[in-house]
């Protein structure tokens, strides 16, 4: 009888999975975000501790996740699991079944023991980790369903998810959302400094800061810049200069001939549904840095609710940022990507919308006045204050729209913008904007051969420069007046004469200034334009005070006030009362001055004119005989100025 020998397979070795890839070579700041992740680790009260790190592609989500995961790995003695969901997608589909099988194998589960049915496989995974402390990192997740299938049932485990999408569904389920923003300027410079072992960043800190600004603080873009600088040992200033060219900026952010940053945005765009992709391309034609919901409605051609729903898709994909209620913007580099894909035809309706609103705001701010482009406007603003608030909010977009129209040679559109924005600039003193817009208007009018508008645009340019405190050459003033005379438009001529008077005032020639204002007043009387008459009386009154003739100034300003009262122009009444108040202060008639200035202050406050409000308060302080009251006015002026 032969001996019987039983052979048993040796037990599978117990393996503690350590699947985390190496963390980032350079890591800066993110102190607040790391603290939030630490708080998730410390909170064992949740059924499942799950955090979703989301943000724009290239913002450093994976780097943050892996840096933190390595830092806290000791808190998970039973293992750390990692899966790159995007890699599975590139392999032919996001098969979570394969991810789950891989996790089971990581815990030494043999293939023959792994169930075929997905539900059983998931149950086995939960059983395996039920009494273990495991960290699970799911990188580049596309949707919430991928995560739900891989969640353990134990609060001893922590799941960290990174995604270009916000994965709102997981947040509804109880996940902690952590949105990662681009680096601030100082931290971006620090990242460049860590990548370069030499002293170039210290020697060229301004250039380094400019590089950070040009790429919007996006860590991926900064790493590309750092790699190029390290490889070529070129000066930071040269790279900063190259990045200022928006047309070539994305192509500059390449490595080994491959468009690294652009590829990230391409992938995000490719994942959009058709409506969201169309909105993305449409907004690429937007000229300015931000856009209100109304512009999205123009692009989509639907209702505001429809446009907001489509915008939510872009927000969820972290391609669009929400700035506040019904207001959005692109990251600087995303904007360039969208511009490259832009539907060129979308620019015209967007710019037309801004022009229509600017013209409506102009009518709400100044009512009836001389307009060379006099067409019906939509009444969309309930008050002068609302109109000025809109103009202030859209200020950068309006300048960008004028700029875009000029580049496209839409000369009539440029001229209409210049005219529509006059009242805004006259009250809010945005000198640089006004000078640029007026110069574009002059160029457009010359191309059109429109003498009345050329005179008006030249006039506005001179006024803007005078308001900015610039020296205006007498030749420029004469050129504007010559064009006005040749145009044959008497009202335009009177407006330029007013500016001639202001130019004389700037040079201290009171007699010449008074002569120009009187000549302008006579033209307005000839044209039966009482508002023009009142304005020239106002300017003459100011000039008389500056000339040391306060009594004559008060008399002339009283005439101006009567004219403006007769025509019901409340804003102009407020301006006249303020000048009259100052003349009365000079005359020592302080009670009268306080009465006029108090009424002027009410007008400026109600009209939403902070600069003029400050001046009224300062004059009230001068007119006050009570030191405590004067101090209150001075403090109020400081508050209004801020």
C-alpha cells in the first residue's frame, strides 16, 4: 500500500496595497486646502468620509491629492488604493468593473475568487475594507456614478476624488466639496523659484510675476514655463514678453513640441454636450473679461433660464467661473482657448447688445441732449442711478466692445459708442477709458468722412485729456474747432467752443475763456437750445469765480439756475447749486452757501455720483461755522471717496 501525500497550495501572501504614485516634485502653498483635507480625516462622524477636489484642468488637483495622501499615509495602515479613471477612459472606456477587480487583487484576492457579477464584486470589496483603515484616491473622475460604485461602507476609510467637474451629485450625497483655484501671484513666483535652481527668479521678480499673471496662476502652465526656463536658461523677461502676445500664448505653453495646456482644454471641450459647446464657442467671441447672463442669452438665442442652464454645464465642467448672481468669466487661458474656437459671427450681436444698452443708459442718464445718432432706444433702466450702475459694472466690457468694433472696422458702431458713453465719462471721470474711446472715435470718423462726428470726437478727446490733467496743445484745440466750423453743424460748433473755453481756463486765460463761453451761449440762443445756454452760463460763472470776481460769479450762476429750473434739468441744477455754493463761500454768505450745497448734495447722492458727492461734502465742511459739524462733513467725504 502506497503512502498518500496531500499537497496544499501555500496561502497567498498578505499584501498591504501601497498604490499611490509619487507626489509632485514641486508643491507650494495650498495651506488652506490641506487644512480642509485634514479636517475630513479628523471627522469620523460621517458614514463615508468623501471629499471632491475639483477645478480647472491643470490647476493642480492631482498634485494636491497625492501630496496630501502621502502626508497622511501612516493614518491608513491597511493600505492606500489609487485609480486614474482618465487612464481607463483612454484604454477604451471607463469600466469601473475593471477598477474594482484591480482593488480586490490588491488585497490578494485571486482571480478565481472574484465574482463575475458586478454587484457581488462590489459587495466583496466592501466586506474586505469594512474593518480596515484604507485611503482610496480616485483621480480624474468624469461623473458621480464612477465614484458611487467604489465607495466603501465604513467611516474608517477616506475617499479622495479629483475631477474637472464639480460632481454636484456627490456633494448632495454628503461629500465635502473643495474647489481648487489657480495660485496667487506670490505663490506662483515661488513655484517658478523652486523649479529653477539658479537665482534668475530673485533677479527678475517683476518678470516672474508677469509670467504668473499672463498664465493666470495655472500651475500646469507655470510648470511648463519653469521647464522651458530650466532647459534653455533664457531670461524670464524674454518669456514674459513672448507670453504677452495673446495669439501665441497657448502655443508657448508646450513641451517637447506638444501643446500641453491647450490639450487639457481640448479634452474638457470635447466632453461638452452640443449646447454647452456652442455656448463656449459663442462666448469666445465676447470682447471683454466678464459677461452677464444677458449676453449668454444673446449667444444662445433662448430665454435667460435656458441660458443659465447651459452655463451651469460649463460651470460644472470648471470651464466657466461664477462671479456673482448672473455674472460669469473665463480663466485667462480658457478665454484664449475659447477665442480660438469662437464663432466669429457671434461678435456682431454681442457688440450690438452692448451698444443698445449703452445708448439706453445714456438716455436715462442725460435725457434730451444733442445726439448725432438719434434713434429710438429701448427703455431698460428704471432710473439714472440704475443706468450709471450698469455702465460702471460693464465698464471694461464697453471699452473692449469699442476696441473690437474698431478692429473689425465697424466705424459707425464705434462712433455711436463714443457718443453713448459721453454722459458716463462726464460724470464718473474714467480718464484713461475715455481717452482711448475718444481716440478710436476720431479715427473711425475720419475713415467715415463724417465731419460733425469727427469734430465731436476730437472735442471729447480734448475734454478727456483736460479732465485727466494733461497739457493739450493749442494746435489740437484749433484743429477740433476748424473741423467743427467746416462741418456746418452749429450745435457741434458751440460744444467745441465750450471746450475752447475750458482749454483757455487750463492755461489761466480767464478773459479768453469767458469770450469762448459767451460765443457758445450766443450760438445756443440762435439754435433755441436753453440747456446749452444754461451750461454756458454755468461755465462763465465758474470762470468768474476763478478770476476773483465772486459777486459776478454768483450773479451768472443764479441766471444758470433759473434756466435749468425752467427746463426741469435736476442734475444740472445740482451742478449749478454746487458752484453757486462755492461762490457764496468766497463772498462770506455762509448760510446761503450751506442751503445751496445741501440741495446739491441731495442731487449728487440720489444720482449716484460719488465724485461730485465728495466735493459737495467738502464744500459743506468749508461753509460750516460749527467745527464739530465741519468735521462730520469731512469724515463723510472720506467715506464717500473710499
